[in-house]
């Protein structure tokens, strides 16, 4: 993993064939431009297989859960959905 | 001294009938016309340049197709008024807009795969400081959503357009809302998204647009302008699609990072 600064912009790039991963924010990227107060230590390098595993895991967590929202029925009534 | 002419009686009668028939047709009569005075009178009664009575008609068009407008017998059309009342069947045109006054959108149209209207404009009257629109259009084929005039400052947009199979949302515009505190707006699988508008400095945490490669240049700049300045706070992350990220200028990247946002 390499950190360089160009025109006051800090750029983090992974080693060849690797990816950058922020586990807290659940982000995987090939190049990261760090916020001025952000720490590069929030990012780790991962390989393709770990990338695939994490993306699958995070995707399943992203799917909205069932809800008894009071507005869901209202929307269906508006749309004339009868089932 | 009177002169006499010998003629074929039958032929003469036939010839006079031809003339009489012609006069009757022109004059619009079926009366027997004797020769010569009856015919003379009938000819003199024929009005030239006759104008048929005028008629105005009003019709209503309720569906696509061809509509014939004909005058009643013996009349001419002087004016036709057309009222169009074609029921909208949905679609993606600008005219297919459903406007709702509503105080929250949570799950509103969730999983209604085929919406009658594809374009929505919301004038909102929320009950609370937080306006909840999570999952409102998840699993639908909505194409544009605009929100005006909220009172709420905080907006929950989690999984707003979530769809496993991708969605068709092209325009999302809340720039005329009063939102100042938007976090985690949900643009999962929004591969058709072209126009995004937020109020200036209204996004406070985690903006993920990494599945939206078609964002317009104006939208990209609006997004940058909509990031709240997090200087002195914990940095947050904005994710853009590779194609979009490659188009950013150095000035735009600097604008993002100088607000303490990490661009991934």
C-alpha cells in the first residue's frame, strides 16, 4: 500500500493485484483520496477472494428488512394494487 | 297563317321528360311540370348559390384513433370544437406526474414492480423533524423523484431505490427541499441514474454512488457542493463509480478532500 501526496491531496493506492478496504464504512476501492483529517490506517489491503467474500456479505446485509410500515398499504392503495 | 310541325309524339314526350327531370332535380322537387309554364316557373324558382344551414359540433376524444366529424344531412359544418380527455396510462413522459402531499414515504411503493406513474413530485408536510423515506421506491420501476418544500431538516433515505435486479431511476432531485442533514442516501443498483440534486452542504455521512456510471457533469458538481464540510469532525466517505471518478478534475478532488471527505 502506498501513500503519496500531490498538490495537497493524499492518495492511497494498493499493491499490484490488491484492493483497499475500509471495514468500518464497508468500502472497497482501487484508489482512495483521503479526506484532510482522515487516517490511512482505516484502510487495509485485501485480495480478490476476500473482496468477493466481503461484497457478498455486505450485500446480504444491505437488503431491506421486512417492515410493518403504515405507509406501505397506503402506497398500494394509491397504485390500485389489490394483492 | 299558322304553321304546323310534324313530330314524333313519343320522342317529344321523352325529350320533355328529360328536361323536366333535370329541372326537378335542380329545384329539389318531385312535382309534375307541365310544358311550358310549369317548367318555366320551376326554373325561375331554382335558387343559385344556395347556402346550406350552418352547424357547429363539439366532440370529445377519449382515446387514440381517428374520429370523423360529419354534419347532419342538409347542413354544413361551420365550427368543430374538440375536447381531449385521454386517460394517461403511465409512461415516462414529463406529463405523467403524480403529485402527492404526504408526510412520510417509508415503504410507500415498495415492491410495486410496475408503477402506474413513473415520475413523482412530492410536496411534503412532515410530522416530525425527520422525514422518513426509507425503502419508498425499493423494487419499483420509478424513473424520477422530486421533493419540494419539506419542513424537516433530517432525511432518512436508506435503501430508497434498493433493487436486486437494478432499477430505472434517472432523476432524483431534493434540491428544493429544506434538508440539511442527509445520511446514507440509498442508491444501490441505480445504474440509470443521471441527475442527482441535493441542497448545498446537506449530506453529512456516507454517500454511495459507485453503481451509477451515468451521472451528468452538473450532477457531479452538485454532489460535491452538497457534501457538508466535516472539518473538525470524523471524516466520511463518498463512493463514485470508476467512470465518474476518472472524470473528476484535480480541483474537484481537492474540493472533496478539503471538506474532510474521503473519495473512494
